[in-house]
């Protein structure tokens, strides 16, 4: 075995691969230094674990929420809102959870709790405290928890020879995407807060800074910017509850924020056989949203309500030759879509090749830019012309 | 049938005049053993269905030893049933123990896929209840969970183990809690830096397994190399048992060394390997001999294949019903599978391949192999030759020499070729660069305990302290914890070239079909704008190479030329770390930039290969920032004095031969592979203003080989001297300073003598 003497070139090699290395100069902190938090409300609940509880007004001033949000109908007091802060963004084994925020509804109040792991060796006791809280819950509510937080939690439990059950989770990211993806540039919680919930954070730190602050604290033993991380996490939890409340209002049609994609809402309700879905779509189509028309047309077509379907398509086929929104997928180019649907309808339903050909010609005449593969269209045209010719012949005979 | 062909070759005076040696390796009887009693009846049934009634002795021995719990290394030639040797004990155990699992590690993705189809065959396409999955970059996200949860055999590659599986081991808890066997196939490909990384990967794997309470057993397989047991043991770092007495039968093998006839005896110009191998292959194919041709490059593979097809076209009767395929990396997986299948079932009689078919992909038995040029190593030559030869049947292998000095040396010195033992493989897992990188990955996976034996018999404490100083781990409560937000495995590449392929898209007439792929450095050499891209005999012209988005757009075309780029490599010193006098020369160590630029291409006519035009290539050079050690024969050193003592005309030859010599010797001392180091010589260095030899790492960023060279320079130079003075050759050979070109304008002096003279004067 050669002596392991790190060389200057090795340092350079590591620096070459990892530019963050240079800026860090480690100075060791003893454990005693770390076992103390000055910011408000924290108390020690283990050798390395700290806890604080903050009681706020309950933003969800109701006793039940819609079935969509709480499918098993678990009591609202058993719903556990949670959010983690970690030392990295990957889902790998080296990513540590050092802060967990919880919120629970207790009558008129919202009870928020945070557990803070002040150094690595305390993870076991930290997770035992976490586990107690998880075990009491009937439904978990998170933001992006299905693909991130619960993976990391599960991983941390396994690494400590423990187990946790995070089934029955309602990940609000999916809801946010459904309703706001169309009109927002991203569906991060921060953006939803700003654009939908109308919450404006002051003095917030960006999420990518979180690990840096924690490592800074570990190295120096001083709280430094940690209070910002605590506040950030707390705000995330509160926003989560507020978002939950808003979603309940939307699904009950009590309040619908401006930037909501009505087509998506209507379509969702229709998928649940809720008659309000069609109403919302009709209204939104009348207000100029073509995507609603497409969804509605499809619905009418499947339900065999041809009269309504044709009405919608004709409306779409003649109105507007500009794309609904830039960057939307070509299938949403509604005049084209509507003409093709009409051509199909007249050819197959009404057996009227002449009328069908009219709609095909409308596209081919160039009034409607044909963005999809035109081979299907010309095939259709040929077939229709053939049918028309045959009909003409048999009429003459 | 083949014996008649061989007879006719022997009688063919023209052919025989180009043969420099004809070796006949005698046939060997097979050594059979009955199946062990306990083998599951379902496995037996499927083996019988495949026509396997008994085992070869080495398969039986592997089965016994694995079942006894021993680590084994199986070394037998191609097509000797190596895969069955390990599949049998593994599957038997998996059927007996419903919880046991196995991991198969293959160096490439293509091999994993091949293995999966072979395993599925034994498992009767699902009737035997053992679930097999391939887990690599191509595995769809949707089935990754099933792989982790249900996979009894998971087939993967080192890169995926490194970045995907180990760092996420808690997700794989079910797998690691029951991992009983680890199969490492083609272990000979893990030499040098790649092998040193693999060794550390195995250390990490064992560490994770131990965390879940297990010690998996290792089954390694290797092609014939100089030291298979030693290599395998140094990779798994445990004792293992060597199984190398091949029990499979082998027919008589005719091995011919062939030097294409001279077309210009005055200048010593011979017929080109491309045309000559095509001629020979077509001749064999027409006589019903299933033939494989190994070409040394992708372009040559395509050329030879299309020439063979063209020459068969001239015949009547549907090209004599002979199908000839080309095969190389970069074809779509489906295309490769269909070629392999075509070869196995006999629909395809001839194939031209790069070394992609050298490894264990199952293509059934062929009768003849033609090596269009020496493949670069003795081990590869035997692997490629071994592709011909079905059990009990006579086979023919022809090694055709190109004009390169090594090829010409081998063709003139058959005794060298036939007596030389295959190259050995070395690893140096404790190379401080590799170890430090791997230690970061390991710390990410699990915290390090105070006395954790990561290195057998050594300690990594010092290195962990070093990592702590740099802030990536935290030492607390008696353990080192990963304390950085990054994902270290992502930044540590096991191979010299970064992954990420260029996708080749056919856009002819509005089409948008992916037809193939290519790694980025090769794309710069072969897929520049206006390049002719040959793909399974079809011609495409490159319309646009979009490196940023990793796409290359091509269109079908039909022209009478192909293109060949002109590559220039230059080296620039970026930073000098130290410069010291040592052993009568100066040694510099520092950072260099190796720049490879393709700036022009030639258009070469099909068939005649005459130059019919040029074009410019506008591509950014491929740049590699790495470490280098530079030997300087600077003024007032013994090296300079000795060098100046040589005749003017000797100097360029001597310095170039010294480079070859160092490339041959250094890997032995640095425990690396010769592909891990680059050597470049200058008769007068523009920067240092004296003769110089650059020796550099071929892994970006360097892996400590330059530092290792500096530490071992005395031993390496001494080793070089001993090698060249003790070599049995007369004027230089591939094992020492490289062979001397005897053709055009032969040198008037003996290069070996000159090098020796230089070395001995310098040393004293």
C-alpha cells in the first residue's frame, strides 16, 4: 500500500471536477456549539433534535373538503401537511433531510410544527420523532411530495433501519399543474403563491441556497442564515394549507382564480360525470377559449350529441385563423381540427360526400394553414371525390 | 466443404505466394459430463430443446464450484458455452431459493441485451419463473420499479451501477437484501483506468451489500489474456478459483498469415487490405463458406461490406443467395438484433464487422474469419479468429497484413505472433485520483466508519480527512458523512469519453427517422457537414451536424465517392507545475490541452480510392484538458549530449522510437492499459526549445498517471533499457521500439542499435 498523501495536483483534479470545492474552507465545529439554537421558539427534544410549534389561524375555515381532495374522507384533524428541507436535490442516499415542517388543523387554529436535525449523528432520534407524527396521520398533503419528499423520507428511514408509510398522499403539484400550467410559466410553489394565492414573500431565500446555509451552519456552528430557512419552510407549509383550501373552493365552484384553465377544470369535472363540467366549458368557449370547444366537441361526439358537436365545430371552423396561443401544440389548431371533424361527420354520419368535400377544400384552399401531415388529407379528398363520382353516376343511371 | 476450399487454396499458386505462414492447430476432442442430478426439470427441458444433452467439463466444474460457494474465474475461448457455465448454477440456485437474486455486469449495453435474450431462451420465454430485466439508460422509467422489486436477475453495466444503482441503494433494498451472485463477464475489458474504477465500484457494491447483511459471491468470465486469475482477483479483491480447462470440442483450425501481393515491387506498395479482404471473402462466400471479416474502422466495415455485395452482384441467380451484412456500433438495437439473428439462423452468410463482434455476442458458428489488418493486440487477434469454428468442424482464419510496420513485422515473424502470450491486464485501484473520486461516491452512499476497511489492508482515513478539509465530508460522532449538495457519481466518469450520443436522423423528403447513433468525438471525425455517411450499405449525405442538440441530419444520396477527414492533433502546455533535473534530463509536470481538429476532408472514389476532391470542415476542435509529464533533453544534460551524439538522420527516428518504447513499458509500471496514456514526441519543442517527449493521461482531467510516471521515472527508463537490450529481435519489433519499415526509402541504420546507443550513453 502506497502512502496516501494528497498532492497539489489532486486538489486541482478535484477542483477541476467540482468548482464548489475551493470556496469551502472547513473549520471544525464541536458538537456543543451546534446544540444550541437562538432563534425564536425552539426547544431541544433530543441530543441533536430541536422542535418548535407555532399556532396560527386556520385558513381552511370549514369542516369538510370535497371528496376529490380527501378520497377516504378522513377527519380534517388527521390531515398532515408536510414539507422537507434537504442537503441536496438528488434522490440519492447522500441527501439528508435536516428540517421537516408539519401542519395540522385543530379546530379554528392551524398547528405548525418543525423538527430540526442539528447534526448527522442525530438522524435516528430525529426520524423517530418524525415517525410518531407520520403514524398519527390519515392523509398526507404535500407539494411535489410524491416524486421527491416521500422518496427521500423513505430512503432516510431505510438507511436508519426503520420504516415509514406514506400511502394516501395528496400531492397538490398535480392539481396545480392541471389548473394553472396553461397560463403560468412554471408551477413551482413560489410561483403559485405569487400568481394564484397572492402571497408576496419578503426576505425569502431561494431554494437552492438551503443546502449551502445548512453546511455553512455545520461548519461554523453559528445559526447564520438558518432562521431564513426555518421561515421559508414554515411559509411553504402555510401556503400548502392555503392552496388546499383554494382547491376545495375551486372544485366546489365557490371561487375560481383568474388564471385558472377553465378547459382543464371543465374537462376534469366531466371526467367525474359532473354536469357542471359541460356548463363551464360552454361558458368558457363562448368567452373565446377554443380549447374548451375542442374538449366539449369531443365530449358531444362521444355522447352522440351530434347537433351540439356540429354547432361547435362550425363555430370553430370559421372563426379565427390565428393560433390560440403561441407554442401550443398543433393539434389545438382549432379551425383545422374542426374542419377535419366536420369532414368526417358529413362523410360517415350523414353520407354526404359533397358537404364533406367542402370542408376538406376549406383546408386545402389555403385559408387554413395545414400544419399536420397532409397525406391523410389528400387521401380523404381522393376518397370523397371517388364517392361523389360514383354517386353522380348512379344518379344519372 | 471447407476442407475442399482449404485444399484449393493450398493448390492456388497465386494465393500461396502471398502466404507467409500457414499454421494448423490440431482438433481437440470434447470432454463431456452428465448434468448434475439436482438440475431443475424445467431448465433441463429447455436445454434439451436447444439440443444440449450433456455439459462440457468446464461447465460442470463451474457449476460445482459456484454451488460450493467459491468465487470463480472462467476462462475459455469464444463459443465454448461460457454463458451456460454461469447461468446454470445461478438459475438453479434462484429456482431453489425463491428470494435469491443475481446481478450480471457487462461492459456494454449491447452485450446486456444479447444476454437477456439468451437467458430468456433458457427460461422458455417466461415459463420458468425467474424474472430477468435489463437495467440501463434505455430502461423506460415505467418499468424501473418492477426491475427493482421483481428482478431476480438484473443485467446492467458499470456506468449504470455507478450512477444509477449504488447511489440510490435504498430504493434497491429488496434487491440488495437478497443479492447472492454477482457475475462479471468480459472481465478482461476492465484493464487500466477503467478496471481501477471497476475495482472501486466493486468495493462500493460490497459495502452496500454488507449494509444489508450479505456478502455476494463472484463469478467472473474472461477471454484469454495473460493473467486472467490475477486480474479477476485484483478486481474482486477476494480469492477465486481459476477454471480454464476447456471441455468443448474444437475442430482443426487453419491459421494463415497473408501479405497482400506487391503491385509496385520497386516502391514496395502492396494491394490494400480493403480490396484484398473483399476479394478473399467473396471467394470464400461463393464456395459456401460462412465468413466474418473484421475491419479496423467503421468506414472500412461499410466499404468492405458494400464491395463484397457488389462483387457478388455480378453473378447470376440472386447474388448466389448470399446475404452479406455489415455490423458495428451505432446501428439501432433492433438492426443489430436482426443481424445477429440472421447470422444464427443462417439467413446471413457473411458479415463484416468492427471489433463490436469480438466480444461475446452470440452469432452462432461461422466457418472462416478474415482479419483485415492486425487488430492491435494478440488477445484481440485470437478473439476475432475464434469467431470462426463450430464445434467439431474445421475452421479457417486469415490474418491479412496492412502496410503498417506492426502488420508487416508480424507477417514476417510468424513465430512472434504464435509464441507471444496474450497481453496482461493490470489495475491500480489505489491510484489516488481514482480512489479519491470513488471515495466521494462511497461517502455519498453510506457514512464511513472510523476503521472501515474500504481498501483491503489499508486505511482511507487520511484521504477522508483531506476530503473534509475540502468540505465535502463532515467528520462527526466517529463517522464521516457526505456533506455536499452535489451528486458525486454524476461527475466521475468511468470511461475516458463522456457518454451522450449524437442521434442520426434521416430527413429525406420530409422523413424524420432515426437511423443510428454515434459518440461525439467520432461524430466530429465522421459526421461533419457534407460527409458521406454509410449505413448498412446505404449512402447518406450529412446536411447538418448539430452538436449542441446532439443531432445529425442526413439525406439519402447516391454518389460514387466516400469521405475521409484529415485529423490534426496538437498539444499545448497550459500550466507548468514543476520542472526538475533528474537522471540526466529535465522533467516537467503540468496541465496540457490536447486538441484534435478535423479541418478538411477528402473525397475518395469507391473502388479505386483515388482522390476526387477536398472540402473544408467547420467544426470546433475536440479539446481535452489533461495532465502530462514531459521529458526534456534540455541543454547541458546527459540526455542532450547523448542525443547530439547521434547522426542527424538518426535523431527523429530515435526520439519517435523512444516514444513507442515508453508506451510499451510505462503501463507495466503504472498498472494501466496502453490506451490510458498518450505519447507524443518532438524533435524540437517550440515551447521548450529542445527535443521532448510528452506522456499524458487520456482521461480528461488526468488520473494520476503523469504523477505516477514522475515517481517511477527511474524504474521506467531502466525497464525500457532492459527491454530493448534484452529483446530477441534484430532491428526492433512491436514489443520494444516498434518494427522498422523496410519498404520505401529504408533507413540506412539499425534503429534498435541507435536507440540502445542513445540509452546507454544517456544512462552513464
